[in-house]
C-alpha cells in the first residue's frame, strides 16, 4: 500500500483481487484506527492476512518495510533543513493544506467503505452513533470505544 493511494484503491487492489477477504479488510482497517500510526498498522495487517505470496509475520514485515522506508528516508533527507523550512511562510501554508487534505481523505474513507459497508441496519447505526458520542462528547478513550462497540456489535448484530 503506497501512501498516496486512497482507501478505495487499496480495497480494490487487495479485496477485489482476492488477496484479502472483505471482512478481514474492514476489521483490519477499523482496528488500525484505534492505534497510533494506523497506516503502518493497516499495511502490516494486510501483509499478514494476504492469501497470496508471503503472509503471516514475513508478509507483515515486508509490507511494513515497504510503507515505512520511503517516509523514513524522506525525513532523514529533510531533517538537516527542517528548522529553516518550518519557519518559511510558504511551507507553513503547504503544511496547512496537507493537513486539510488528510482530514478530507479520512472523512472520505470513513464514509466509503467503512460507513457504507459497516452500517447496514438501524442497530449498527445506533452502535456507530453511540461510539461517536462516546469519543467526542464523553471523551472516552479510543481503545474503550473500540472494545465497547465490538461487544455491542456481537450482542446486537
């Protein structure tokens, strides 16, 4: 999974080609959102559950290395110039735009495939709404919301 791919393209490349089961894809994506570094976690998960080529620990290691190495090399290359760059007004504007783009991509990924495939009836909508309220209004830790939603889903769905 390359960093510039959208979730939809990743789903097409992995699920529609038969490399990963649809349920495993959504479960991995959902679980990855509850931990720091979800892109890296999800890439490792997909490498581990792939049905073709190396899978398990070796597949996860290859996927993790493939997604982590380019950004690590970029950081190492920019690090000597970072203090000067981050003070430049143009760079600040670019970084603001990048932040906004990431929020938009995450919102699009939340809707399709997560919302469209995961919220299929009234009960699943109630579980999703309660999880959202727990995160935003009640300030419940993400790990607790994930466990609670999983439990509610197992009982209700």
